[in-house]
C-alpha cells in the first residue's frame, strides 16, 4: 500500500466514525443484539467490526440513547438493545444535521471554483 493509499484510508476512517453512530441509532427501533446489528448494517453496505460495534453499543447505552435487556431463553444469553426515547430525539437531531451537511457539502464540492 502506498503512502497516499494509506492516507486516503485513514481519512476515510475519520469520515466514517461519525456516520456509524447515526447508522446504529437508525437501526434500533427493533431490539437487536450485536451480531444481528452487524449483519443488518452489512446488508445495507456499512461494514462494521465487532471491536467497533460493541464498545459503541455500551457507550450509547451509558449515554441513555439505548436501552438493553438480556434474553436467556436461547442456547446462550444475548443482550438486546433498543433505542430509548432520548435516543429517538438525538437520532432526529443528528438526521437533520446529516441531511443539512450533505446539502452543504454538495454545494461546496459541486460549486464554482473560487480562488
């Protein structure tokens, strides 16, 4: 991998970091455990690793944006997460910000070149 490829990859990761929170919150209307959430996001084109997702789920729960409960009826216990009322408010605010940012960046990137 060239230095430029590595630099692009690092910048791509920076862009993705904020998107992952929004993506996760958007998928939590239905209670999901970590692996099922990973599968759901991958189906929609967002690759995410367990080492990224599980700490994020715990952090969002600690912040009050997700609620969780353990289900022990299956072969092994699973912790299911669901968006909380506070999480819905944050999701709405972040979604609005996301769409405004997309429009702003479209204008900047497609706009006239100014020197």
